[in-house]
C-alpha cells in the first residue's frame, strides 16, 4: 500500500483581459434591456392582515 502520494496543487488560470469598448457596449445594452417595474400596491397583504385581525381569537 502506497502512503506517500504526491498531490498536485490547483492551477490558477488568468482571466482574459476584456476589451474596454466591448465592456462599455455590454453595459449600455444591459441598461436598455431592463424591464419596467410598476408597483401596484400591496392590497393582498393588507387584506390578509385585516382577515387575521377580524378572525375570532381562540
């Protein structure tokens, strides 16, 4: 049985350098593609609280 196994350490890979122009274009595309979020209130939450308060206590 072998007890002195040699283990290789992890290799560190370098990420490629990004092109600044491509990075700017990507950020610009992401900025335009964001969805519009419309808040319509929280009526369902208010209704649940009202029902809980009106429920008979045990």
